[in-house]
């Protein structure tokens, strides 16, 4: 779809003085080069100032400087058609990495209570239900939520509305959209059952490709992606403190056959309670 001549101007004045993951000192990586009209969900918008990529000097996480404020972003997600923007006509298995699929297959069996954060129109939930799970989703897009509900899943607008506990919580290609990742992880931990697992999939800002490309790394995807946490930062996030002893397990990157452009960039991050 070609961009319209009159995209809606959107404020992108959110600046952070400290790392959104660990609170340490941050410095600029570079200015993002964007066309005058860009998409946010299914909205065509223009930004008032050039967004920049910044990096934490302590934990190595990166984030967007001059981001769209969270309440504005939530409004845009809510009224956007997530199913059209991030549509997947391919089966769920074809759109995620091998590790993500394998993690789900290992963790989900009959009777498992699964929560998928950012469930869009419900492809992962369908897959989990096929494996025997009782499914709940969280999805801010009204249109996507309605589609997932029509497929028979319980779906809430926000994580705080999802009533736990859950045995498995997934967040695939979601963390990079989240403005306060430590707060989200704490909420996830509070909703996990004893022995429950959290599995996340997001871009790996420490991969060679990201280091080479800087602000031009394909996964930066302004304006929706606002943060790129390192494994170290996620490990240090207070998921542990709230739930007592979660830890991260690290896996190497793999490219799913149907999406080779994801090579090197995505890494599943299973968090588990020992
Ligand atoms: Zn940091």
C-alpha cells in the first residue's frame, strides 16, 4: 500500500535520561533514517522530530530516543488493525524460530494454562489449544482482540486484566514494543504458577548484524519498537525478586525456514522458576 500524501503528524517527544532496563547512563548510537510517512500499526503517520537509537553503557540494551509517548502509542495500537499489519496467513509454526516452536511444544500439554501476551488474532493460541492448553490472550488492538475472541479464546485488553495463575506465559515479538519492561516482567512473574515458565522472543541487539548496522538495523523498526533489551538486562530485571529465583536460559539464534530474514536477530529467552 503506497503512503498517503497527508500522514497524521504524531508527537514523538518521549526522551529517556537513563536506561529503561537498568537505570544506568546512556549514550547516542545514531539517528534513524525514515521516510516522511511511516506506518504505526495500520495508521500512516509522520513524526515531528527524527528518532534516534541510544544504548545503555552498563547493560548494553538499546532504546528509541524521541519515541512516541506510551499513551499515544496505546491509542494507535487500540484503533489499529493488528491482524492486517502483522497478518500471518502462514501457520504459526512457519513464522517463529525453531527454538520458540520447540519451547512451546515442550511446555504445553493437556491442561496447561497458557497466556499469550500480544496474541494478535490468536495464531499462537490456536497452536497452544491444539496441544491441549487452556488459552488466554492479551491484545491491545480492538480488531485483533475481536478476531481472537471469535476463534474461541479468552482475550483481555491488558496484562493487568488477565487473571492468573498461568503455567506458561509467552511474549513473542512483544518485548520490543513495551515501554516498561521491568514492570511487565514483574507482572508476568506475579501471574505465573509455581514452576511456571515465561518464554519471550525478541531481537538480539548484541548480534553481529545489529552491531554492524547501528541505528539502521532492520529490527529497530521505528516507531513501534522502542526497546531492545540484552539478555543480561532481562536476567537482571526483577522478575526474580518478585517470584523468587527465576533465571534465564540462553539459546543460540536460528532462522525459521519460512522467514530467513530473521536470521541472527531473534533469540528465545525462556525464564523459569527452578
Ligand atoms: Zn541498562
